[in-house]
C-alpha cells in the first residue's frame, strides 16, 4: 500500500500489466535502437573473448561494448520519457526518431571504423576516408544534441501526475544536454597538435579524450578513463546519464514514502529532486574543471577534494532543511 497522498502516482507513471504491452506503447524507433544495441553488446562480449586485436592499447571490441550499453540505456530511457509527452506528442515522436537515426548511424560507423577498418574513429584525420567518416559522425552527434535540446523544451510544457518526477525529467534531460555539450571540448587541439598546426603541418589526429597526457595511456579497467591525466569522457558520461539517475532518484523517494510520511507529499519530494539536480549540476562542473586541469579522477588534489566536500555538504544541508518538520509543513501549506 502507498501512503495517503500518493495513492495513484506509481500507477499513473508505470503500467503494472504485461510488460510487452507496455513496451509496445513506447517510442518504437528508440526501442528498436535499444534492441540493436543489445545485439551489439552481445557481439562485443564475444569479440572481447575471442578477438585479441587491440587499438590504442585497448581491445578493439571494448569501445563498441561501452557504446552499446550507454546508447541502449539512453535510448530506452528516452523512449519511456516520450510516452509521458502530451502536448506536442507528434513533435516528440519526430525528435526521438531523428535522434535514433543519428545515434544509430554513429554507432554503426564506429563499428565499421574500428572493427572492420581497424582505424581509430574519434579525432582521426589521417586519410580522406577517416576525415569523411569523422564528419558524418560529428553530424550525427550534433543532430542528437539538437534533438535532446528539443525534448528539453518540450518537457517544459508538460505536467506529469507526479511533480517530483516532472522536475527529475527536466533536470535529467537538461543535464544530459550539458553532458553532450561537454564532449565538444574534446575536439580542441592538444598542445602537440597545436604545435604541428603552428608549424604549418597537418596532424593525423585533432582533439583527444585525455588532457595533459596522450590518449591510450594507463586507464581504469573497462572504462579506460585515464589514471595519469585528465579525461573529458568522465564529465561527458556523468552528464548524459543524469537522464537515468535523477528519475530513479524520484522513484526512490516515492518508494521511501511508504516508510517516511514526510515524503508522501510530492511538493516535498520535488524540493529534494531539485536539490539533487542542482548537486548533480555541481558535480558535472566539478568533473569538467578537474579534467580540464589535466588531473586524473583517481588522484584529486586539495582544491578538488575541498570543492567536492563543499558541494556534498551543501546538498546534504539543503536536503536536511527541507525534511525538517517545520519546513516541510510550510512547504505543504504554500502548495495548497
């Protein structure tokens, strides 16, 4: 049983019937994309087991595996999110469809470039074919970014049954948009590439994941994030997956309302979600700042640790204030 005050929220946001029937109501092109990513994930796992080729000091199937998991998760989340669009539903369908086409094309080219051609994809300017493939991938990525921005705007005009989840989706898509935007910082020339350009040459690569060190150095297992320098993939990853983290946080608060009556009011949960969203935005800024200083995620300096502590303290304090009986009562009165 759900507590008084939220008797229908869970049922309004999730169908308790046949999951296959529910899935058919989701955005079909995005569901298809997620299914293809599932197949690619399985193929990549087999490749990791039986194909010993490497590229830039990493297994050649590792990047397809990581992209399949990330893109598949993102596609399913976006497909579910679009089922809650009431105003501008047709526009939302097209935004999701164009997103699926752009990202699907990019992942297909990634597999072709890495596994079939045995060439790196991102930043590769070695041959005309590499340049052409990079340009197409960039077009797909920018298209996906624009479609995500369009969905963010669309969500501003929606009113979902649960105000906390409404805020979570807005914050989540907005931060996902920011996370995609962070990736653009990777396409600036490194100091070594800048030196080649200044000398009138043409570097074979333009841009890098790492900051302060060359790509392909020591990294975290599976993730590959640099352990000796900054890595812009970290804030990029954190940003795009805010679209899963914040809605899950909203659902978690709703489930906790069974045990803690103060959470039964969606206005209280909405305040907490907004605090979580602001904290997540601060984390995204912190990770970007750390990476841009050429600092590894596993070797933070005093300034990074101090900023992280201050951010955590601010989030915890704000949440504690909202949950104080007097404050939560005032929030409820103001919402009536």
